[in-house]
């Protein structure tokens, strides 16, 4: 049965980092940001530590307190969510694989393609050894 609990994602981590970066630029500590934004200190701390996920109103108030557009924080977070170091850090912290388009599947795709080519070539070799020119030609055409 769903509990309604918000589960942090790679995007949540990236958003937390983006907020922390904006705080550093403005030399604001968490208590000061909580006071400026009106977001309770405990809630803000949980957001930054990935123990909860911020809602839109909280983000809007945080951005306002940081004196920057929320879109700028979101843009920074989106870039961070694609950063391999941030992804690796998130995976290490959570013991999971990030469910994000930023996860690079290229190596696995290349490995799968290489396996398929190897299988195809093995089939062609077997066809050539048997003298089955039609099967060999079919394998060659599939490869192209």
C-alpha cells in the first residue's frame, strides 16, 4: 500500500546541489536561508540532505530568498543531473542505479551490438565451412 512518502531521485540530489551552490554564492547558511525563505529550518535541512523532496511552493520561496529566478536553479539542477560524477555519487549513496535519462547506456548498447555481430559472424563462418553459400550470403546481408 502506498505511503505517500516522497522518495529522492537523482534529480532531487541535483536540485539540492544547485540550491547549495546558490547559497554559497550568496554566502547564506541553512539557518539564514530558512529564515529568509520562511521554509522551516528542519524542512530545509531535510531537503538539502535528501531526506524529503521539496514542493513547488518551498522551491519558489527558496529561490526568492536567494534572490534568483527558480528557473535558474532548475536549469543548474538539470545540468547537474546529467553529470556523471553526480550520478555516481547518488548511486553510491543510495545503492541504486539512477532512473534517469542521464544514465549512460552506451557501453551496454555497444557490448550488445558487438555480441550480435560476433554471433552473426560465427553463423557465417559455420555456413562457409558447410559450403552453404545461401546462408553465408544471408548473414552477410544482415550484417550490412
